[in-house]
C-alpha cells in the first residue's frame, strides 16, 4: 500500500471508474497573471527547476529557447527530461524555480489554456490526438479558443496534409502512425499559433514518412512560426536546427547552433553514435 | 373456445374467426401488460442510465448518488407541483408536474453544482483515482437520502393530476369490440415522448455543438483538452447541469408513472447501472438500448403469462398456473442476473463501452 492516499489502490475495476484518458498533468492553476519582461528570445524557459506534483525535481536549472524565424531542437537520451521540459514551458507542471517568457512577457503564472490564448501550440509526445473523434473534430478542438471563422485555417491544414482531407470523417484513432502525427500537428496549428512546440513528432513512423514530416515541419517554419522541437533522430534534426540543446538528466549538457553540435566531438561520441 | 366467445357478444358466435380474434386479443393483452409498460419503464431507465454514463465517461466514475439525485430533483418538482396546485394552476389534461419540472431541474442543478463545489472538486484537485470518487459518491448518496426524507418524508407521495388515460381499457374495448382492453396512460405517453425529445436533444448537443464536442474531447483525453484551451472546470460544470436535467426528468417521469417514494429511487440504482453496463458504460447509445433490454427483461420475466398463453394455444393446452417465471417481488434480481451475465460474457457491453 502506498503512502499517498490518492494513489492507485483498487483501480482495476473498470465498472467503477474510467481511468482512460485521465489527466496526468498538474497544470499551473487558472487565474494567474502575466507581466511585461522585455528582452530575450521569443520563447524561453529559463533556469527551470521542477518535477511532477510533489515528486522529485526532474529539471535542474534547465534552459530552452527559440527565437523568431528559428527551429530549435532538443536532443538527449531517454528519460533526460526533454518531454518534461516541454511540458514545463507549456505550464503543464509547476516550476519550483525559473521563468517562462513569451514575446516580452513573463507567463510563468499562466495556465495552459491562457498560454494557448497567448499563441502557443503544443504537440505532446504521447496521446496527442482525440482518438474517438473524427479528424475534422480534432482540428475543430484545436481551434477551440477561436471565435472567428476557422474554415480558412482548416483548408490550409488540408493543403499541408492532403491525406487528412480524405480521412476527415474517419475517427482519428483508426489512422496509421504517420497520419496520426499529421492530425496532431494539424490540431496544434489550428489556433494559428505564434510558436509551435513539437515533442518527437516523428516517433514511431517509417523513415519515408519521417522525411515527409520533416519537410512539412520546415514548410511550417518557413511561414514564420518559430518551432521548438524534441527529436529522437538527433542527426537529422540538428541538420535543420538553428539552435540545439542537449539535455542530460534534466540539465543543459551542450548548447549551440545545430552545426556546432554536429561538429562537436563530445556530442558526436555520446549522442550521435560517433 | 366457442364457449368462451359467448362471454363477450352473442352475435360473435356466428363468425368462425375465433382464432384470429384470440390472436388479436393476445396481442392486445401483451401490449397492455408488457409492451407499453416496458416501453415507458425502459425510457425511464434509459434516461437514468444516460446520466450515469455521462458521468462515467466525462467525470470518470460510477456515480452511486444518481438514484438519490433523481429523488432530489423529483422531490423539488413534487413540492413545486403542490404549490401550483394550491394556487389553482394546472395544465388541464396534462399533469401540473410538467409545469413544475423546470423548477425541479433548476433545484437539482443547484444541488449538483453545490456538491461538486463542496465535495468532488477537492478530489479532482488531488487527481484522486476513480475508485475514490465512487466511494465519495456513496457518501453523497447517504446525505441526499437523508436530506430528501427529511424534507418530504419517507412515504409515498401523490402528485399526479390531469387526465389519467390517453386511451382507457374500457374505451378501447368499446371501440374495437375486443375482449381485452388496452390502456395507454397519459404518463406513459408523456414518458415515451419526453424520452425521445430529450435523447434527440442530448445527441444533437454532444455531436453538433462546440461545448458538446469539448465534453467528448475531455472524456477522450483530458491533457490534450487542456492543451487545446478547453477549460476542464467548465466541462465538469456543464456535465453536472446536463446530468441534473436528465436525472430530474427521469425521476419525475418515474414518479408520475408509479408514485414518488424516496427509497424506490435508491433501489432504481441497480436497474439503472445494469442498463448502463449492459449497453456499455460511457456509451450514450448503449445506455438507451440497455434501458430497454433491462425493462423488457424485468417485465417479461415477472409477468403472469397465463392470459396471453391461453389465447394462443389450443384450448386443451391452456395452462392452469400463472405462467409467471418470477414473482414481481424479485424484479430487482432480473437486473442483477443480467448484470452478472454481461460482466462475465461481454464486459464491454453490447455497444462496446469503455469498461474492459
Ligand atoms: N507524469 C509523470 N509523473 C512522474 N514522473 C514522470 C512523468 N513523466 C515522466 N516522468 C519522469 O520524468 C523523467 C523524465 O522523463 P521525460 O521527460 O519523459 O524524458 P524524455 O522525454 O527525455 O525521454 C523520467 O525519469 C520519468 O520517469
Ligand atoms: Mg519524451
């Protein structure tokens, strides 16, 4: 029996409870305020320290940032805290120390919903689509905070990912891995975000689909949306990166331009397989 | 059979259509005692099960307080009905309770929002697991149980007025000349009609409106809903409001059809949960189908088939027992057995809900 009175005892009986799709985030509470804080990159999680709920710190003084017109890539071994860092930037967990700034504003106290409203879009690593809803409904939910006409944006997404238009009335959960990732990215683009955060957008897809997804991501970046991205395929990702971060155990191990990191013998040896 | 024919009308002796007539009588008796009552009971169960299934799907727990929520909503409706009756307000042939229903729903909404605020919200903030919510809802059940009895008392309360029948058995017999009468009560008509309207509205809401879709999104994936800018607390609130509506309507329809007694609502919990689980927990379509499956099973198993059988089989085979599988006292056992069978054989329910 665990010491946490709200933990997992007796939860296997699905006729009593429905844990599927239950939230795991301990997001920043609603009602927080943002305030001006000039200077710095467009989006930065600065000196972030924190973890999940009351658990141990996963991030230690970690900084990740992306500036206008850039693609920034985060690489690192499994369990390094890359996803945790992304969630922290999005307010999906509480920071014990550090700040998140967006476009000259300190948004550390803002809830995830408010960050969406400020123009941030996020594709998490896992469970990044509404599986029981159709492709079109997924896109509609992406645009949930918008009150204007979304048909133009939806048409743009269908231009970017033509297969989605074909499948728009199909449940997203029935699609292939690559198509699901396209739905996930499409959903995040529906708010017309000012910055896009992608957590392993090419995970679990075939190499051909991966190249295709990378092309699409570069296409999005060319439209002027800065992209902060976690990638398993470090070499390929760093090649297209303006800025690269190597995280190890929740800390910044190496930081530099994509080319610098690719050229760094230490980084090559430890993370790029020589 | 010819002998029996003399009982109703001497001149019917002339025609040799006894068997057809008997068959017709059998059908009428079947409709009167089985089909119509089961339809309206099924509609009441379906509405109750829809509330349970919505909470299961969106708030992620089996709400044991649902029966007593129905009782509370119905109680407020009963009280307002009495008030209207004392003022001399009525709806003519329709029960005054229909006029009081919106007030009952409002009262129930206030109750559920208050319970959520005082009780469930705390556990949501702790990210408590569903089983904790279930036990919490059991506590809420007891409190509501006491509250309702404290306010209105534990006894049967009558609040039905207006025309009792759309077609009474006697009128039916006079019109058709058949031996069996077919009674169609006003409350049964209202129940079925209301259920159809409510279900259509609910499905339209869940599948077509932005708020409805955001509720489905939250049910599917809470974290992603948060990332999309959907406010989880708003989803929870809207869910409670809808559930209050469904519970009150189900409770009032049941009360009109039978009578209002707080304890029967607690007992209704079993058939309601059986309906929701048989249909597949978390699946609204399943809840409706489940409601009718349970209602028809309960009514057919506890109905004394003697009359219908006597009409259909040849005279010498007519049964001399009641041909009743189970006494009505055991009607709850039917839900229980069906529930067990479904959980053993097809735990996801007929329509593949979320339970595995
Ligand atoms: N929801 C969670 N609750 C508690 N700990 C978590 C959760 N998610 C991840 N962790 C822990 O955080 C650490 C970093 O995980 P993660 O950020 O997913 O790594 P990466 O994305 O770099 O592979 C791991 O030790 C993992 O066990
Ligand atoms: Mg990760």
